[in-house]
C-alpha cells in the first residue's frame, strides 16, 4: 500500500514553550508537541495508552514525559511506555525549516 | 523440527504462570494455544478484594496484557470453553466448534465458588465472589442497595465484607463456626480479629446456619435454622471453593477431590497435566497463589525435559487483605497431643502470637496484630528448622542474618506477583538497582500488597552489601541517593537556586530528574529562598501549572475562592451566569464549602476566570485549600466565638502559601465542632474566652484525629500560632508529607517546644511573612500575561 504523508505546520519555533508540551488539533486527532531542554522538537500522539491522558500536559524530563493522570512514563522519541508499565504511542517526524516547525503525518491518520 | 503442540485449558494465574516458565526455559519450542472461559486476559484474581475495597481498579490488575500473548506467539481464545477432550487421538473440542490437537495438554481450570444449595439461591442479588463479573455485580449493587449479608466468615468472606463496607453498605457476616477464619486461625486470634473488624463497622452473626434466602424476584433477607431472620438486599456467598473438575471427570481422569497428579503434575492419562486449584497433589488441593506458582514451575521444567525433583507440596501461609488488620498464619494451627506451643498474648498492644512445635521442630504459627515475623517463620517452617534455632535467632536481635540468604533462587518472594528471589537478584545485578523502589519498578515485586518489602530490602543488602546500606536512608527518588535533609543542606550551603543547578552540582543520575524529584526540588528551593527562587512552571504538576484540576477526560474544574465558605447573592449569580455561558458539565458543592465548576475546556479557563472576577480557590494545589467554618456566634444559638470571621482571616492570611502538601483548616465556635476541625491539618475551636488550636488531623486515606496543640486567648494569637506551626511544617516536612504524617513522625512535643518559645515563634512568623509576601493571585496573573496565555492555554488548530 502506498503511504503518503502530510506536512502540517504547527507553529514558530521560538513560540513553542521550552520543556513543556503543546496540543495540536488535527481534525479529530490530537498531537502533543514537545520542545525539549536540548532544543529538539518531538511529536507524539496526545493520548496515553493507559487511560487516554493528555500527554501534552505531562511533566517533561529529558526524553520522557510523565502522563498527568497516573504518572506513566513514556519515551517521547520512540513512543515506548517505560517499565513496569507497557505499551506505546504513535510518534511523528518533526521538520524544522528556519523558524517554522512542521509535523509529518501519515495520511491514514488524517483520514481515519 | 516441527514445534510440539501445547494446549492450555484455563487462562488463569496458574496456567499462564506455567506458560511463562516454559517460555523462559525453551522459547520458540512450542506451538501454544490457550482457551479461557472469561473474556479477559490473565488477571490477578487475588487483587479482586482490593478492587472491591476501592484501592485499585479492574484495569490495573491485569497480569498479561493482550500484547503479551501476541509477542510470545501464544494463541488465545478468550471467552471460549473446552467442552470435550478426546484422550486417544489427543484432540480438544470447544463450545464454538473448534478442534485442536495437542502433544501436551495442561488443565488449569481452577475452581468454582461453592454455592450453598439453599432455597432461593437463584434469586436476583445473590452472588459469589470469584471473578471480575462478581466484583462488578457487587459494586453495582452497592449503588442501589444498602444492606449486604455475607455468608461465610473465612478469608474471602471477610475481604468481601470489608469491600462492601467501603462501598457504603451495611454488612452482616454470617458464620457457622463460633469464631472467624477457623481454618487459618485459632480461637483467641479469631476473637481478636472479630473485635477489630467490629470496630471497623462489621456486624457478625456467629454459629448461624442459613436455611433460606427470602424474597420474590430479588432477595430481601435471610432466614436461619433457628428461625431468626435478617433483612438483606445483596447476599454474597463466600463459603469456599471446589475444584473445577467436570471436564476431567468426563474425560476419565482419576479424580478424588481434585484431579489427582504426581510430583510432575502428571494426571492418570499420558500427556495430560493439571496445575493449580483444580489439581490434587498428595491429598492436598491448594487455593492460594504461592503453591500454584511452585506447581507451575515444576510442570514447566518437566515439560521442557529438565532434570528436577518435581513438586513436593507446599507449606501454606495466609494473610488477610483488610486494611488496618494484621493476621498471619502458617502450617499447623491447632494444638494436638503431639504439639507444644509457645504463646504470647499482649493485651495492651493487642497482639497475639502462637508457635506450635512438634518433634522439636517448628510446625506452625498464628500471628495477630504484629505480623513482622511472618515471613521468617514461614521460611523456618518450610526448612523444618529446630525450635532452638528460632529461639536463638529471636533472642539475638542483632543477628540479623535474613532468611533470604538461605532461600533458593526459585523461591517466591512476592506472592502477589509471583516474583522469585532469582529474578530479583538478577535484576539487582544486571540493571544496577539500588533501592526497593527500583526493584519494584523493574520486577513488580512488592508492587501489590507490599508485605514483602522487607524481604526485597534484605535481598538488596545481601546482594550489594555495604553499598546498599549507604543508600538505605530515604532518598528523594531513584534519580539520587541523597535524602531530603541532605539536599536541603546542600542547597543552603552551596546557595543553589534552580533545580537544574541542584541536579548538576549534586550529581543527579538522570539529566533532568523525574516526576517525583522535580516538584520536590522546586518546593524546597522556594521554601529556602522564597524571594530569590523563581518558581519553575515546567516542574509543576499540570494542576499547579494551569491553576485548575485536570479531569479524566482532559477537561478541568474551576473552584473560586469563597473565604470561610461565606458567599453572597451577587457572587452566586455571577457563578451561575458563567456556568451557563461556558456550559459547564456539573456544578458541585465541595467538601470544603465552596462551588466546583466541572468540565471546563482548557482554552476556556482564562475566559471563565475573567468573567468570574474572583480569586483562585487553589483547590488543586499543595497549599492552603479552604477554611471550613461553622455558622458561629453571629447566628448560632450555641456559638461562643465568631468562627466565620476567624476562618476568613485565616484564609486571607495563608492563601497561596506553598506547603509540602495540601493544607485544610476548620474553625468552629463551640465544642460541637461542626466544621470538623478534628480531622483538619489545622482545626480551631472557639470556646468562651479561649481558642483551641488542633493540628495534624486528617479525614482522608489515613484517618487521624488532630492533636490539641495550643490554647490561646485572641484571634491574633490564633493567626500567630498557626503561622508558626505551618512554617515549622514547611521547613521540616518532606515534600508530599501531610501534617498528619509529619506530626506522627516527629512528635507533637518538639514542635510545641519551638512554637511556644517566644523568640523562636517570632522568627518562624517572620519567615512565614517573607514566604507570604511573594504571593500573587494566579488567575489574574494568567489573564494579564499574553505569553502565559499562549504558552499554556492555547491549542494549535492545524490544517
């Protein structure tokens, strides 16, 4: 199956708050964008696999975010839930073009 | 080579544990199929009573998620029952018409609750307590009905009864014997247990035999053999379990009480095995978890062709999972002609201990009240230790050679989660673990009931030696070995003012800390340097960062300040208008005498606050929440002081103060204490000409009655003594330690000594004033800051 991706503009780099998440609404989906202490930007599905907590509001520590509902620890780069809990969230590629930050979203995500 | 086909009937704890052991020994060697009657993945049945008691939720007791089955290529058919076994051709048949052939067949069908065949037992509202469905049925019933009757005063019955009490029902426990848990306890312990549970609100009807369940469609009561009756609209039968052996019987396996197996868990027919509660080994059928795990291990080794001695039976031990009650028993319970007993009954401390000795060896034990010795006794009994060994070891207090040293690697340390000594030691060595918390996170040991914590700690000591001793003091979290006191000392000495600085200078193991240490450090820094430290919003938990309470669906709740619980018509109108305008989901009165607007969208929060024009009630923070007051002298015919006025003054003075945990207050105007100051962090009672100040009360998880702290004459003094107490608490408590735990830990006297000393009190009050001086009303601050609005409250609408 051919997979196409959509490039979605999510904001200017300097306007993303550092070490915090930002919620991006894309049709009926939500993506959480994080600007890490390192300056890198990451994007994951804004939904904890446990009880659907909004990860954008979680505490960010290095490469991890702690879900605000029950403190699950999730790696923002590969989407994996950390032990002893299990599961994963979808991750999205982030592209920075000068000031502008984009997220690459596979089309089936936007269509489903 | 073609894989051998392994079929498991029963997707429960014993069967799946066997599969896990097999996968550990020989991964990828078997083609595994599992049939399970219940529509769930394998869950921890033992924890159901905790679910019922409200300590955990059904979704949290799953042991193997669906993904586990996928990842290990285990074919699972949930909700599918095996109806027939063709032992000659080695095929099983299911109720959905499936046929599966096997090389090895494991029967792990567990047991069924024993339902007394009473007239009326089929009525609505009669249930067992065995699976998720029963549990849900009881929780549901508790919402609509009030009176529960539990038939059976054994382990399961009492756990069910405690759960129903927690669910707000009135509970009668009906029991045939003249004391409780007669299979696990002796009479003195059973009577002590009864007294304790009665004080928790349970009602017992002993030596009663139920004759009939009354009612039309739904149960309305019980009638006993002696003619007596009681009303009930929920009946829980917890009189025991019987092995589920129907299928085995129809297949022609040898059956006694359970499916008869030998030391290798082999049944009377080749290639068919049985494990768990349905199996009978050496005349014993076990209904507890530890033996099931031991059987699973033996069976796995056998199927994998490993050399081993087989299963040799288990020494049982029992523990009751009811909060506030410590009961333990193992081995022999009752005296015989061949036994001698050692008994200690301490009526003052309400503890009881009995140890039974047979042929100079320890043979059994019953403990009530203090069960610390339980695991040690169990291990000694398992080993067949001589009574002298025990007496010597308990005399020589410092001879603390822990029992874990002599345990073999496959002995289970954590019974709830079936974690063996070997697994824990291996994790400590390979993953570099150095604290109980880390072991818990990595292996799940001690994650459920926590009784094995001391053993886990012993294993750490044993494995790491002195390295661990050094860590034994309570570190803030797994990111550091330093304790709270050490970190604060360093903050002061090195003048550290930012949490990243603390982490760098003090050698944090993680670069940016975790959700435990980050908020703690932010608090400590603010406490030490109230003016210099800039609050770190990214280290605040979401509620304190956004100044609203997050709800499970990602909406928020808004609670405006309502000083002393006093309001007026204008404010109420404004609140009503705001509720309409933003379509709030629910308007609710809080326990602290204010109004909660629930279901507000994050992006609406600043608009709601603006329209309200009221200060934040801080219903989300580690700070002063509310000051609950009674009507007081202004209107009440009993009131002797102006409690509302006093409450408003307290709330105005301390609002927005950062504290280690939330702080609640109450002010009443007479000893009737209508504002419930006896369970507040600070409770004030106004008497004629005198105010009493109580501290350290708590009405939540750990109920604690407040201690009388000071008696003073004037309102100013109430404010002063409260300020000094709170400042002492701020400076000396651990982050997230409530005043109740704090007062309990350090004792009331040292605090009184400081606060009653005029000079010390003045200094405490001064530092309190400094802390209060940086307070700015947060909602208004948000509304006026465009960057905060953008950073925290706006969502991006992408296209």
